């Protein structure tokens, strides 16, 4: 199964968010399936994580 880990770390006056997704290997998929799934998740995370700063600002998390 896949595991998504979010790590928060103080950084100056703010916070660094590190996101790590693991578990793509070892699920019985062939190499092409693993690559396709990884690329699909990568584009999905780019979309959603790219929206995070605006959302955080809208709820006052960056103030």
C-alpha cells in the first residue's frame, strides 16, 4: 500500500512542509505500471500542493 508522510519543520519565520509518498514498489505491478502510477500521482500532487499556499493564506496560517 502507499504511504504519504507530511513533515513540518520550522524555517525562519515560517514552516517548511515536506511531503513524501512511498510504496510504489513491491505491490506486484510491472515496471511500466509503477512508472505510470508514479507519474499520475506526481501530477496530482503538483496540482493540489500548488494550491496549498493560497489556502493557508486564506485561513490565516501564514500570518
